[in-house]
């Protein structure tokens, strides 16, 4: 299973599913929804947080949150 946390810099994926209780509401409001494209833009030092692009919104999320968002990788 792939998650946002398993993406490498520059890779993209389509959000498949997540547990709504484990994801901050603000992240959902910014477009982190099933079917949306996500791209890993950059890592912070020590790979936490992750800097991602979701539907042209740039967001930094913690790795502990990213592991709960399942994706399907896009080549």
C-alpha cells in the first residue's frame, strides 16, 4: 500500500482513502480529498514535515499524518 509518506520528491499520486478521524479538518478543507492529485514537492530536514502540492495548494504536513492517506501512484 502506498501513502503520501512513501512518495519520493517529484512523484505524484491520486488520493484513494483515509480515516477522517486521523486527518486535520484544515487539510481536508484545503483539498485533501479522494480523487485529488497530490505531488511531493520537498522534504524538510529529517524528512518531516513533507511539503506537498494538492490541486495547486502548497501544504506542509507531518509524516505522522501522511502515513494515514492512501494513494495510487501516477507515473
